[in-house]
C-alpha cells in the first residue's frame, strides 16, 4: 500500500476554490488528508471537489465569507462536533486591491485588505486554536508575500497587511514554543495566479510556475515530524 504523508489528518484550507489554495487542497487530499475547503465561490469549490474525488480523496466544502467572524465561530463548533480536532490549518485566503500611492488608497480598499489578509487570520487563530491543541501534532501555516522584504511603492495596503500578518504569526508561534503546535509562514514566490495577473497584467502567465508546482512546502510544514516554528519559508 502506498504510504501517504498526511493520512488520517484533518486539514482546513481558506481560499481553497482557486490558485494556491485549490492546489494545496488537491495535494493534501492526494497525500491522504481529509480536507475542509473554505471559499465564497460555490461553483469553483465544486470543481476542486471533483478533482479531489478523482484522486480518491475526501473533501468537505464550506462556502462562506471568512471576513465574518461569526462564520468561523460556527464552523469551529461544527468541526469540533464532527472531528474533535484540527490537525492542519492553512491560512491562504487573500485579497489585492488597487496598487496606488498610500495617500490615494480608497478607505474601503484599505479596510478590505486588513480585514481579509490580517484580521480574518487572527479570527482563524482565535477560533481554531483549541481544536489545534486537541490534535497530537498540530500544524498551522499562513501564506505571506515577498513584498514585505522591502518598502515597495504602491503596494501599501497589501504590503502593510502582509507585514502585520507575519508579525502576528511569529508571535503566535513564540507563544506556542512549548506546545506541540508548529506555526510558520510561506512565501510562495512568483506563481501563475489571478492575483499575480492582477498585479502584473503585461506579464505572460505561461512563463510562470503553476500553483500545483509549489505545494511541496505545504506538505513539509504539515509533517508531524516538523520541528521548525516561527519561520518564513520561501519557495
């Protein structure tokens, strides 16, 4: 029988209907995990579910808006009742608003960037920390960006939200150094996604790696034997 890296593990993935989230969902399912997929687009979730079924995997589809903390609180209750734990949390959902000077950012774009890229991930931590602690070897990983490495003009709202995300995740990791929970960041680099096309409309997407090509690091950070925590992994 084929030995699969994540057999028997329960994994929750946000932003799982397309791009990196969908690729991670397929890979985790292929590795034996039972995946819980969060996104707003029902039809896109169903397409990912079809892919997972074709691989012989199992997926639970949860169409919801992660910006509403009530949704996450209710989901945590449902997962606790059904599984009693959560082995893997992947905070992948993100949003990129218009790239423009800081002084020109529309207030609604600023608030949306912070709400989805930062605050929603805090709610994930707040709501699912008890379920992660109920697992034997819990793992949490959050998707960030290379834009935090420098002061990137015009990337204000996105860059600030991701820099704050990194600080929050490192604090969460430090607070759990003496527990079994391992918490890390992933910078996926340049990948063929809708967000990349939005940021660089003149770029040929066919010159970029597909999301499925970068999923190894997610499996690595979900490994029960992982020792690293509070680190930022680059693809």
